[in-house]
C-alpha cells in the first residue's frame, strides 16, 4: 500500500466512524462530543468525560486507537471489496473493537460500521 491508498482508506474509515457515532448519539442520546483535529485525528468525548482518540499514523500506515482499556494499532488487511483493519497484536478487527470500547465508555451498546459506498 502506498501513502495515497492509506490516506484514502483511512479517510473513509474516519468518516464512517464520525457518521456512525453521530447517528448513535442521535438515536441513543449518548451526549457524545465527536471532534476532528487536523483531519487525521478524531476525539470522542463521552458523558463521563472519558475519551477515545483515533489517529491515522501515515508513516506506519496504521490507525491508532487510545481508549480506557489501552492503546491499539491497526493495519490494513483487507481489499477494497472487503475492507479490514486488524490489530497488530491480537488480530481483532478495528470496528468491532471500537464498538466495544465505545459501548463500554458510553454505558450502552454502540455499533460502528463502515459507510457502504
């Protein structure tokens, strides 16, 4: 993967996360604050003041996530038809992990999926 591909895939991922969280906030009244910083970082602030940070690490072609439960690094392991980001240590899928982290910090189920193009 080159830098341009990483940027396109990462940008789509971040946009999907923002859209999913905004929809969850509207539907469940989670009182989330979803803020994009510098185009490549999303800060998600929860009612209890905890935060999840999602960051594109372009030099490494990784997506980093920091949550209450710890820090995680995800690498592209998919195709355009089947997008997939896997944790570099556990091989867990990013959006499943992120849904679990957000659910834990929000205190209720939150589902985060990619936008279907």
